[in-house]
C-alpha cells in the first residue's frame, strides 16, 4: 500500500470537494492519505508535509502544479496532475478519469513512465544580500510600472554575450517555453529537452532574438533600470522588486520535477495543436494508453 498526498487549492471549491471525496476512497483501498491545502504550504520544498510519500496527486491547473513541483522537487516525489484548470499542459488526467485510471499510476502499471522535467536555480543579489529561488517554468526580470525600456547585461558561462534594451528578459526551461516565453514569440521546446531558452521581452532591436542554451549553461543577468525599480519573478509566483544594478545568476537545478505519465512523449504535439491553435476539442484519435 502507498502513502499518497493530495494537493488542492482550498479556495477552489470544485477541487476541494474532489479532495474530500478521494481521501476515504483511497483509504478504503488501504492507502495512507494526506490531504493538503496547497495555499497553506510554503513555496518550495515542504519536506515535513510530503516526507515518506510515494505519490502526490495535484488537483488544479498548471499554476497549481507549478507550485506543487517546487514543493515536491527536493524529495523527488512524483506528481500526477488532475486537471481543474483551463489549459492543462502539465496535467495527466481529467476528473472523470480518476475512477477508471488512477490505479494505473498508484500501482505503477507497466504502461506508466516517469516524465522528468528540468528546473532552474536562481540567485538574486542586491543591496549586499542574496536570495535563492527554484523554478519549473521560468525566471523573469522586467521593467517596473513606467513604460521605459531597461538594460539587461547578459553573460553566459563568464562570456559577455550582449546588452539588451527591452522591457525585460525571460530565461525559461523547456516546460516554461509554452508559458511567457511563447507569449512573446520565443521558440517552443519539447518538454524532454534539457536546454533553457533566453528570450527578450519587446526588444528595442529586431536583431535581439531568442537564444537556446546548452543544458549546463550558467547565465548572469544584470539589470539597469535607471530611475525606476524593476521586477523579478520565479514561475510568476515568487516576486521581488529589483534595484538598479541587481544581478541574477541562473543555472540548471540539481532537482527535477517528476510526473507520472501514460500518454506517450508525442502527446506534446497533440496538446500543442489542440490548445495553442484555438481548437476547442482535442484530436478525435486518442493517444492515451489503454
């Protein structure tokens, strides 16, 4: 029997109701279950709440799963995402599928594989202090409230690359390539790609393009904001104010997010077609394992 954690957002009634229904169902099958309102958890590495867990079920959309990924990463606990959101790039099951398909993941059926996603480790240094961050999607630095470009000095592996005049800069993982990076015209990376991609936001020069980096690249971004402060964000959820001259150093994290999947890796192309091209329904052919 397994020890299973259920993460949900208590302020979202539908997910909270499902969590309350899943607990007795799983306990009746002999599993130990921990039901956790993710809104009350910290933003990274909640070792006490999931220590000893074999599996985490996350009831929510992509934002909830991104939060859960940082909580689970340091212990390497795998995640199964149940879609209570809008897009569902990271989810695996729809709520209606739980009754018939959840046991495949719990009992590690032969059709289940582990989808390992790269994460980023960032260090923000300013005013003589440093703060560390973990991100599944991206690290973003951007201008403040005034509509003025900032300067971002980019160094890759101690080599000065360029200085961008833009609204900001995104450094994203392959997972994050379908988030903010995509919205500003950056390239899409298959989630199994270990590289990161550096994309300027509204660059002043047309020649300032996205750059796909080798997996172990170490990137230093220094922001020059002039008379206003800038903004730092990890996964769009951990946010800080940036002072002029602040330095952000980013490299591939030692941690990964682990998702349990039955859909094949090529399912990524199906979901891109279905959800990025404004299709209201997926392809009629199912690529989910039977």
